């Protein structure tokens, strides 16, 4: 060999210099190139090369120093793939005294001879990290004649350098992965902000839950066309607000938005309200009057509770939907209008069609684009936002500055609100009106003291809509000596333990809470057939079925689960 292995002192100094390079802030490619350059000053070599492999085992970074590359050749062409594969597979150093005569270099002999000459030796070690090989470190030195020179010192020195390189590559990859993760998160947040900014503001609709965002996105798309919309959902979910949103986001926003509750009027009055009437058409018709269709010409007409109209009137409405024309009551002149129609209902129209209570042809006319509005229980994250919005409205109307405490918000979030947003607004306004202090606390709510009128409506108990104190897991704590099933039954039926007068007495041994002992007889389980019959009459709206059956909402919900009855969605 033309040069000896570095002495221990020289090797130590070389490791120190290389460690400074690897810890300095620089791109990985530049740092590795600098390492090879420094390495060449400690070892008399023709060529040094660091190859970092990617996850597929292909060269990702190739850093070299020494020798000029002939035109058209790459530095990696001098290192045969067989060498890289063996180092990766075995992680054992490779020493070749004469590369031109070794079969491992047979495919690269010509390239090596062009760049390095025909008397070259090779020493290569694996670069390791996390127990695997992630690259190679190799040097080519001039070999003049056979000798007894040992390569052990070269291997030890290169192995130490390779270990430093391996840790540096690992660190750079971790930082790169973290940086990419942060960039992806930033891109995701920017996209969310852009979509939120692109989502038009809708007056009166408050919420950030996925359920409400999905509805708003649907409405933003639907509003661009003139297609008929059918808003479906439980009472109190804000169907009128969403209908207004469709109008405000459409090209008809500058035209009238007219609404009519079909269930609030008898059929004879409903016909006059919708189509108008001529003078003298009936007793009291002292002048001609335009109907809602005429008033909404060019704009939007909302017909709420469409499922409540009679089959006879359905036929009259169907003609208007098909032809866009009608006559006033008592008139003969046919009128044509350009109206975008929005219908709303909390009734199961599919079952009404099956029972013959609703015309199938009218159903297909009004249900062009059905939009399902989520009940408040499916958007619990919006309770606090809605409550705060209602309190701000109350403060503005009454010149107050009341605020909710954290305990007050937690109380609201534990309530069921079967009346949905309308019931929540009622609760907030009542509590704000009766609160003694500027800050509303949990004890200000009627449900906390068993005086909630809304809960009396739904459950027959003043605290029926209130889930009560939560246990350590967020579940209601059962009374001592009571089973978890009994506690669940208490909660489901709307009588938190200790909330009703009958529950104040001490239960005797052997008494079964599920059989109604200690509670009013209404707590007994309803028969399955009666439950299904009541649900069908109520259009599978549980709150309505509870009123028809004389039960609480929780009783109905518990019975449905007990009998494993699937609630039909529409």
C-alpha cells in the first residue's frame, strides 16, 4: 500500500473533525460530501464514497471525493451493485486487495480503470441505524504490490465513521419526517380554513359539528339550482332556518321568501292562502287577494308540515308542481308562476305513502333533493355554541350582560333536549330570566332542582331531561347496592335515583327497580306490539310516539333497545 493506516491519535482527531461536520447545521448531502473530503486527508485514497439507500434499497444519496469522473459516467457506476447488496445482506466489511482481479468488480473493471487506474484496492463497511443497514462507506486506495499489510486498522476507523454517519442520517430522517408531518398538518388546516371561508355564512344557523357542516355543504350546492328541496327532521331542528338558507344562497335571494305552515290551517283556508281568491268567492271575500304562490313569484315558497295535508288537496298541489299554473279560488283565469319550492316535514312520508295517506306521485315531486337535518343529540358539540348564541340574543334584547359558568355549560351538555334546538333556546331564556346573578351557574337551571317544565312534558318528571351528576367515567353513578342494569333503567326512564318522591323511601331487599317498585306504574315496560304501533302512528319520531303512548322519551328509547327494534330513518 502507498500509505499506512492512520495512527490512533490521527484517527481520533479525524473522528473529532468528522463529528463536528455531522453536527453542524447543513443539508445531509453537503454534510456527507464534507465528511468524504475530510476522510481523504486522513487516508491516502483515490476515491471515497458514501451511499445512503432509500426504503427500497436504491441509492438515495451518493457523496464522493477524489478523482475526476469521465464524461458520461456516474460516481455510483464505480461501486458494483453486488458490493452494496452483500454489505446490506451481511453487514460484514468487504476488503478487496486488487479490484481488477476480483469477480465482484467484474462488471465495473473498465470504469474503475478509466477513473482510478488498474492497481486499486477496496475497503467497504456498512452504515447501520436501528439494527439495519441504511448505506455503505467505502474507499479505493492505490495498490502497488503484494504485501503483508493488514486492513484491520482501516476497517476499525471506517466502522467508527460509519456509525457516526448512521446516527446522523437517522436524525435527519426523523427531522425530515417531522417537518413533512407539520407541512401536511399545515396544508390540512389551510384547506379546512379555505373550505370554511368558502362556506357562505348562513344567518341563524350555529354549529361546527360534522353533522351540521355536512348539511350546510349540501345546501350550498343545492341552492345553486332550482330543484325542489325536501327538508326532513324532527321538530325543533330549524327547518325554516335551513329553508331560508337555501333561498339566501340562491340566485333568487333578491326575490321574496314566503312561508306557510300547512298544518296550521284547515283545507278550505289553506287553498285560499296558497292560490288566493277572487272577490265574492266565499263569504267574507270582499276583495281579490293574491295567494302565497303569487306572492312568491320569482322567489322561494316554503311549505312546512307538508305531510299533514289531505289527499284531496294533494291532487291540487300536484298540478301546480307539474304545470306551474293554478286558478284562484272562485276564479277562472289560469295563472303561471315561477317559484322555487321547499317542503319540510317531520313525518315518515314513505310509510304514509304505503298506508295510502300520501300520494306517491306527489312524494316523488317534492322529494327531488331530500336534506336530513340532524337532531341536537347527534351534534352535542354544538350545544355550548347554541346556548351562548341564545344568551347573547337575550342579553341584546334585555340590555344585560349575563354569561355562562363552566358548570352551567356542563349542565346543558348533560341534558337530552328531545325538543332539539327550540327546547334549548327555551331553557336558556328561562334560566337567564330567573338567574339572580350575572354569571349563570348549574344551580340556576330548573332541571337541577326538579322543576323543569320541559322535562315534565317529555318524561313526567321535573328532572327527566337531566342526566344528573356523572361518575368518574362520565356515566351516572348507581346507588349503593344497585346493579348497573338497574341504574341504567333509572336513567333511561327519566327518573335519576332520588329525583322522584317515590324514590326517596328506602328500597327493601328483593325489590326490583325494573318492575316499577318504588316508582309510579308508568315505568313498567310497554308491550312490543303497542310500541311498534305507536311508533308507526308517530312516523317513527320517538318524541311524538312517547306523547301518543303516554310514556317518557327515555321509556320509549329503552323499550326500543330492549326489544331490539330498529328505528326507521327517513
